[in-house]
C-alpha cells in the first residue's frame, strides 16, 4: 500500500500536530482514522485554540437576500 505523502513535504511550515491530524484522516486503515466527523471537529478546535486566530464571523448567506440594484431590462420571448 502506498502511504499518503506527509503534508510537510509539500508545505514545510505545516505544524507537526496538524500534519498528524491530516495523516490520521488519510489513513488507509479505517480503524486508524477518527471514528466520527464530530471527533475530528473537536480535535481541530483543540488545535485551533493553540493559536490566536482571528475569529471574524462569516456572514450567513440566504437565498432570500435582495439585490441592491434593480434589473436594467426585461426580456420577454414571445413565439
């Protein structure tokens, strides 16, 4: 079996702990991976808390947002 290339081989500045998380996600053997996405999420949050990360909230996008501009023309196809 070919093992995944360690991320640090592509980007030397990747922290060792993050590389270990990534390699566990990419593990060939399912029993070596995180059991759930929730477990992975908790590990990533724990990793993130080690750094002073700007937690600027991402604006929520909805399909009902109104445009600031009105249509400039209306096209009607009549056959």
